[in-house]
C-alpha cells in the first residue's frame, strides 16, 4: 500500500525494513493495482497515494522472511525513502521468485584492480549533473580530450547519445528518468571494473538516483560534479529551443519547467558556469580527479 504523496517510481531504490532486518530494495512496475471496493485487478504503471498493488521487489542482499499468510512478523515490511527517511509504503510478501535462487555471481581471475593497473590509473566516475543548457556536455568533452592527452583511458557517456541506443525505449516521465539513470549507472560500474575513467553528462535530476549510482561504485570512485547555472541563464543559452517549447506546453516533463531538478547538497565539486569558461571548468575538474 503506497502511503506517500509522491507516486511510486519503479526502479528507484528504497530502504526495506522487515523485522530487525534492513536492506536496499528496488520495486519493479506493478503487475496490477487492486480496486479496494471491487477487488478488481487494474492495469497500472505506478501507485499513487493510498493505492494498493502487487509488484516484484529486488533486495541488494538475502533476507529472512516467510509469506505474510504464514507469519505476519516475517512477512510484513515497510519501505523508507532514502533521502527523506519518510515511510512511503507498507507491504506483505507473498513468495520468493524462483529465479532469485538460480542467479549466482561468477568469479573471474582478472579483477578490477588488475584492469586499472594495466592502464596505470585509478578507475573513477565523473558524474556531471545540472540543468539542460548548463554546459555539461561541452565541459565533459573538453575534460575527456585533456585526459586523453595525459594518456588516461576514458569513456564519455552523454545523455542524448545514450538515448539513441541503450535507452531509446525510455521517455521523460519521472519513472523513465529513474530507469535511465539506473541503466547508465550499471554501465558506468562495468566500465570502472574495466579500469576506465568514466565521464557522464546527464541532467540526472533526482538526488535519490545519483545516490543510487554512488552506492554502486567503490568508495571514493564517484565524483559528483554540479555544473551549475541559473534557470534564466540556461534558457538564454538554449540553442535547441527546448525551454521555449516547454514554456509553450509543446514539451512535457522538462526539467526546470514542469519537472523538478534537485540540486546536489554536497557535491565533490561545484562548477559555476556563469563565471568560468568551459576550459577553466575542465581544468578544475581534472585537478580534482588527479591532484
């Protein structure tokens, strides 16, 4: 049962509390919503306040449980928002999925440390976040160019480019934005396993998803860079005319207009692009990465 004013976002990690156990849990899109008056099963992509639905959950570690029908203590749980610490849902476990017992981690002889040492560098993720038009892609491109000149092994993941392939099936609803960042985070993690310095340029508007990606990485590998500018300045720079379309209603769910942007509270680096050139910004970022 969803208990929060904000709708459930499939793919967003929440904190699951079951008895004395706590784990990170991700909800998949609901199988169906239940009409509380008729018990009819309704198609649903999300759950809103007071809605009841059935969905699969994935935890980041094994937990001890029983079906709620057999044991209310080990079958009932709550979900907590990781950012606000507010309880957003309460639920009952029916059963474990069979596939959860059949997937095991395959050990390999060559690990991430070896991959990084062969490249003579430390793997890292430079995660650029900011409004559309802030300068993320421009600065990311310059940073990669400078790092390559320093014989560093890099890969640049740009928001627009990823949506041409890996995430071409996603739109711009809040739920799709969550899934967009989850997929990019998984790709970035694999690239750090290969020993690369990964540069990403995504609006990534929600703190919860940026924190989710941080938790995927080894300690110290995730460097959050807030490419900061005012909304007015971002609109002034808008060569693609996206803000104008959003203002006129032609473009829905546009960050900063009718979809929120949650600025980082404590990023590793904040770049004010109203006072720095892209070259100067790139030099500051590289100095943070390679002191």
